[in-house]
């Protein structure tokens, strides 16, 4: 149940136990300033009290966010058996990944056994290049695996964002994956789905193999009772030729082929066979050789390209026979380690301990110099210079080596001098010349420390333009000798604090006469207290204020003239004009005190345009009136272009296109308008009314075309079945909730036999697909075949079947033994045929299936098409 009021949202939030008492009180204070549940939820997400996923779940009425000892924070993705969530241990505050299987899997013994096999397989692996499993647990019929949470990016995302990898970096990634696979193969386990998106690099540069759930155990003890294993088909672009066949004879070398295809992708930026249908690409993997790496990317070393080609050999015997062999060959291609530099404080240690470089110096954490030399502080700057030399080319390395040898010789000479000289503890102190050093004895150190404690540096003298002293010394500063008068043209030099006093200092003479300082009277005398000017008046009773009127006028809604649904279609610019800017189109009025009181936000911009595009939204700087720009970022070309502008002028909310036809992709977004402490969501497109699907048993299929001019990202689309014609009788939908793009919904018509047992009589699939002109919703008959219903088309089957049924029923009353069993089966078959005949006559081309196609914009539906008008249309159209 969707949450619409602030009170309902607070109640769901309280029951969810996501916030402590202090945080919940903070939300209650914020709730007093708004009367919109969505605005309150967005504010909680903005302040970091909730994640956006948690806020969306709360708005949907869900309040269960705890699974065992873990709190669910966000949804990371969905797989074949369930969802993967980001969780946090309630006691240890450790973030983990929770793979939760669906309830249907937990209730099905066969699926549950498959899940437990997967869990045991993952738990048996312990390698730094494989995601670690911590625990397997359940809460009721909900089973889940607690796994290591990896923060980073997968190789597919890295290549799509940054282009093909450097050869050494790509080789190192494949080497790490080979190490992880070698560990898995040693446990008799094959991954079966190695691909770039299943290889993730964390923030420390370590590669992790994900999704071990698709691995096939080769241990015979894990086979089913009848000896048949379930074959798992990997991703087609990286599938080994033998793995695509209906054979169970492939082994761990299939992973080496898939890893070779992944290596090919890292070096070239594309899979070996990027074009063709699914079946065509499978055949190409079995019969054709891909384009050479050198052809797609000149400059790749021949040895590296040869390793990739050998890994992708068609015959398993022609490939490398183990992942360890691949790792050994790629070990020489490791990229140089990045030197981690850290700042070291400016301190000098005693002799025999490690000295620290000066400020701005840096040391290499991975290559720590030897300890025990007191002269390290002398070479700190030289070390920084060497760092720059070694970061350069071959010439710089040679020069740096020579300089390093000279410095080592100096260090050795210094150590020899220390050993051969007098054995006195000393430290190095600077002389007046910054480039020379002298040795100071312990006695001088003690005298110097005592003098520094006794000596107090005088305040620097300040003079005006004529040379007059502005701050004469106080009496307490002239203890030894009276200060000499300063010359008018030349102020006396003040000894800087950095200079050291001489080694032998004459003792100060005692003053002949010590006169006590006279006590100075206070500059200002305390003023006597003055009598009050006026006598205090006796207290008077308060005057009665006029009572406010009983009825106060209600505040009017600032959005009363702003529609909730606006059909945005921006006009095209003139064909002969170079300017792509269109005229302003008014969306509606917002009644506020000033233009600055209005704020806009755009929801769903990441999925508004199809392809490698992303819209961004933000305020326009240096604009005379409040305005917001919409830009489209092309991920492949790395370009940014302004396409639209929203503006608020004199109480009117408007929009204009400034980048051609791309601006109309805003129809796939929701505009959030905030004013006077309230918010209004404006959908920027009216849903199209299209024809429903027809239950056609003659053809076995039916479709409904949806013309959409500005398609969003297909992965954001959802299909929902609104209703099924009553002519179909008892039916089931699986799943009942909206499904993502290309995931079919199964419609099953249920029948009953003569013993009232239900069985699945008719099964159809409903799916959503994209076309050049828009979208298409298809219904396809799966079971039984169309040929069965052709018997009923003539209309003569009914009378024959009814007469035959009555005849068999009469014989069944007196039959015994095997004859009775035979007649009973015959009667059941005849009644089943009559059921199909009745379904054909009552539902064929009469039963309608109504649906809705929408996309999600940060928890809010944006309906593109539906077969029925909404139950209660709100707001005004644009």
C-alpha cells in the first residue's frame, strides 16, 4: 500500500526501527514543516538518515529492513535466484553483501537444495581473488548467504567508461583472475560464466571473481539422484564452444576460453564477436576466428596477443591446460607498483634511530630504506630528487643511479668517521651558514637549555615613518642594563630568535641600585551609583487584548493551477534557422510570494534517453530569473550538450527546448516543484491509451503496438497486468507484480477434473519488447498447441463429445476391475476435451487482457501507455 500522508509515513518509519530515538525526533520536527510524505522521504535521504532505496520502500508501505543480525541498506542487484542487498551487521557495523533467495526457492525442495549446494561451494573457497562467503543462514523460509562486500567497479564498466586498458594492466587483471580460478579448479569447481562484469577491481587494485553461483561442481557427490546434472549456460559473448553444446563433457578449460575472451575485451574494447543474433554468435564461437587483436589495436605486444589467442583456441587441447600456466606466463607483464608517498614530520632522532625527512619530503612505503643511519636527514631532499628521477625515463634512471651511489659513498664515509673519532654522544646543529654543521657537546647542550629557559626574547621594536619608537620597553624589560637610545635614522637591530647565543656568555652584573616601582593609581575611579531618575510605578493589571476571530482564512494551495500530468511536446525549431531554441511552453502557475521561493528537481533523468546517454539537471548560473538547465552527457563521446531549460517567470513555470528533438525525452521524467514548504510532482507525459491484448486461440498469439516517439532506457521499463477477462475463469499470473523489460509474465488458465482436482490447462506468456516505432506487448500460447483448438473451430465437436461422455458414464456404473479403470480414464479425457471446447467457444477472441507500461523515476511511476484509463484521474492535463 502506497504511503501518501506524513502521519502514515512516520508510522511506517517508526515500525521499521531504521532510526534511533534522536534521529526519529529529528524527522518529526521536519514533518511539521511539510504535509507531503514524498518530500519528507526525500529530505530524510538528503540528510543521510535513510538511503534512497529505503525511502522508496517506506513510501511503498514496506517496513521490514532486518534479516537476522543484518540491516538492509540498499539493493545491489538481482540474479536468477533472488536479490543481492547491501547489509550492515547491527553489532559489528561491518558492511556485507547479502544474497537472499526468493520465498519460492525456499519452499521448493529442489530449488533449496540447489541453493545450499551453491552456498557450500562458495564457502569452500578461500582466496584473495574470489569473493569470500562468511555465513549461510535462514530466517523462516528466507535463506541467504553473507558474502564479502566489494567496493569498486567491474571490468566491463571500466572499459566502457575509460576505453581499453593498458596492456600491462589488462595482463595483471587476467593474471589475478587466473589465480582465483586455479584455486576454484583445485576444488573441482568450474565457474562457467567468466565475463568482464563478473570480475571486479576493488579500491586497493585487487581483482575479485563474482557470481560463483553459476559454477558447476564436478564432484560426483554433488550430482542428483538420477545422475543428471543441471547444465548452466553462461553469457554468449564469452561462451566456450564445447559449453554451448548439449554436452556435459566440458571441463575447467572452458573457463580458460571465457577468460581469454575477457582478455580480448580488455585489450580491444569489444567482445570477440560483437555482431549477430544469439544463435549466430554461438556458431561463430564454434567455427570462426575473431579479428586479431593487432588489427583492432596496433601496438599490443605480439607475445601478449599470442597468449590471448591461445586461451581462445577452439579445441580445449589446443589451449593452456591450467589456469596456473596462464598465471605464470602473465607474471612478467605486471605493471609497476604505484609508489605510495606519505608526509613525514620534521624531527631528528638520536644516533642509532631512524631520522625523519624534512617537510615536503616523501618516502616510499613499499621500499623502506635501511635503518640505523643518523645522516638520513641530510639526504631527505636528495631522496625527493631521486624520486623525481626514477619517475622519469631510462636516462633519468641512469642519472638517479649515479647520484644514489654518490650519496651511499658519503653515508659510508660518515659512518667510518664516526667510528674512528672520539666516542662522545653528539648531535648535529646548524651554524650561521646553512650549508655547514658543527658538533655540540652534551655540556653545551645543558647550558643552552638552561639559558633558553631563563632568557625571554624582547618584543620587536616598531617605528613610525620618522624613526620614532612606537612601543617603548616596559620597566620590567630593563633588568640588566638601561636600553640605549635609538638613532633617529637607524632603528636598533633586534637579534632574531633563530640566532644562538655565543658559547661562553659573561655573567650579568648585579644592578647597583634597585628602586622599587611606584604603585600607579587606577586610571579611572569608580563612579558612584546614581539614583533612579523616575520612581517605579505601581503594577497595573494587564489590559485585555482583543480576541482573534474564531474563523481564520485557510491558506490556499500554491499548486492549485499546476497540473499533476502535463503532456510535454516541444515544438521543433525552424528548419532554416541555425538556432535550435524553441519558444517557451507554459506548464502551469505557482502562487508564491517571490520567484526565489520556488525550487525544481528532476527525477528519472538517468533513464530518460535510450543508449549511452544520461541527463543532468541543475540551476543555471548568472540568470536574471530563476532557471534550470537540462544537459545530455554522451558517455561514449564524452560530450555535454544543453537540451532544455526550465524557467520561473512572474509566477509561471515554463520550459523550452534548446538542443533539438532530444528535449522531448523529458517526457520520461518527473518534475518535482517545491514552494511554500510543499511539493508537487508533475509527470511530463500523458499515458497513451492503447488496445488490450486479445486471447486468440486460432493464431496462438496476439500483440498490441505502442507508438512511442522518445523511448527511454529499455532496462527501466516495467510491464504490469491490470486485469484478465472473466471469460478465462480461474487463472494465475506469475509473477503478479510488475516485471522488468524482456522478463515474461506467465498467464495460466486453471481447470478442474471430475474429482475437483485443479491442473494447469492453458499456459501463455506476455512480454514487452522494443521496436523502431515504439514498444510492443506480445501474448504467445505455450501449451497446448494451436492444432488442438482447430478441432473446435467447426462447432461439431460439442454434440459428439457430449454423447460419447454420456455413453461412457453409463457403462462406468456397472463396470468392474480393469474395465472400470479404463472407462474412468476415458471419461476424464472426454470431460477435459469438453472443457477445452467450452473455453474456445466462450473466450476465444472475447477475453481481453489489460496492461500498463511504465518506468520508475526514483520510486515514482511514469506511465507511458495503458489499456484502461486510471481509476481516478487527478489534476489537469497540459
